[in-house]
């Protein structure tokens, strides 16, 4: 299994376990994104380390090559002076350094190959991290919208419950108003029909009060008749004559007249 595959499995494991514990998926996604950025940063650091090792080997190789050139020059000088033995020693040392040069070149090639792999891995990981960031923001936006919708629906449900109570209170008030109006209409109708006695000045009393009122009315009428006779210059007549001139009462009127004289 490659480094990138292990990294992908690690991210999946971390994200899955964190999502199981987290209540807010946005926090889980942010945490996973931070972990991916951390891994990407570590990968970039690894690329820098490989590059530094490569450059160090190249510097060492350059120093050895400079030493080999020096041995080569010394061998030429020794041969020019007739010292073949010294020239041979210089070339032997040059040959020993050549083995190190071959080793350095092999290591440098390996580091370059590793560096190239890390660079390609970084490019793929960078693409995935950017895609994950876009998806993360979209999921967070969707979660925020859903959360806001839930809060609105909860608030609407609370308002509906409150409005139900308000409607019940209004209905009870309307019923109370209708009852009071019906009661007022009933009392007004009873008062108008005479079923209930009126209260206050001018209201009817008992039977004695009505008889006294009738006598008072009769005396006032007699006074008005006398005043009219005086104005018309008619002879004054007594009550007995006037009563004699009245037509006889009918049977229906007789009891009423007798009750009035009593």
C-alpha cells in the first residue's frame, strides 16, 4: 500500500470516527479539512527534505570531483618529473573517489525519483483538498439552511399553539358578548311588555295608588269642565244632574264604574 493510499484511509477513519461523535457536521468537516491541510503541509515538508538531501549529495559529489581533478593534475605533474610511482598513487586515489562518485549519483537519482513522486502526490492531494473544501462549504451551507428551516418551523409551531390559545380566548369573549346582548334584549322586551315593573318616577304602584290617581284625574276633569262652562256662559250644573244626563252604562262598564265609586 502506497503512502497516498494510507493517507486516504487515515482521513476516512478520522472523519468517520469524528462524525460519529460530533453533533454539528460542519465542525466535523472543518476538523477533517484541517487534518488534510496538515497532511499536505507534511508532504510539502518531505519534498523540501528530499530536495535538501539531494542538494547536499550534489555538493559532496562536486567536492569529490574537484578532488579527483586535483589527483589527475598531480599525476600529470609526477609523470612530467619522471615520478611514475607518484603518478600511479594519485591515479589510485582518484579511482577510489570514483566509487564514491558512483554511489552519490545513484543516491541522487533515487532522491530525484522520490522527489518527483512526492510532487505528483502533492498535486493530486492538493486537488482533492480543494475539492473537499468546496464540498465541505456546500454541506455546511446546506446544513445551515436546514437548521434555519427547522428553527423557523419550530417557531411557527409555537406561534400556531399561541394563536390557538388566542383564538379560544377571543371565541370565549365573543360568546360572553353575545350572552350579554341576549340578556339585555330579553330584559328590554320584558320591560316593554310590562312583565317587569318600571323603576323610578312615574312608575305604576299598587291598586290603592292607582285608585287615588283616578280620583285625582276625575277632580281635575271636573275643574276643567267648570272652567269651560264659565267661558261659554253656560249655567252651572251639579254632579247629580250631569250624572242623570249620562246614558246608562252597559253591562261591561257597570262593574268598572262601581269599583271606581267605592
